[in-house]
């Protein structure tokens, strides 16, 4: 999840979210993340909130969490486990 991949991931995520209910995004397969990736994670939270979804992330990569902390955005990421 970096500057080169977030565009496609944004579109994929937007199409994948259901109209209602709960969504948990498993991030265990994420091997690379930069600030653009964290911005995408925040955008998905915003999108889910707009749609009224219960939303969370599981298996947050340590690098993503560290970048969110640096940007004072950690509290905005609903994490179901660490």
C-alpha cells in the first residue's frame, strides 16, 4: 500500500464494501505501506462511516501503525486486534 498502488486499492475497496452491516479488513498480507497507504486506510474509515457500516481493521502492519502515530491519526483507525 503505497503511492503507486493506492489508486487501484481505493477503487477496489469502494466497490467491495457492502451496503450495510460490518466490515473487517484483514491487513496481514500488506508487506509495504507508506503515508499514502495510511491515508487510504483513513479514507476507507471515512467511506464506511458515510455508509453507516461497522468497520475495523485486523492485523494492522506495525509500519502502518507507526506512521499513523506520527501523524496523530492512530485514534482514527478502528483496530480490532494488534
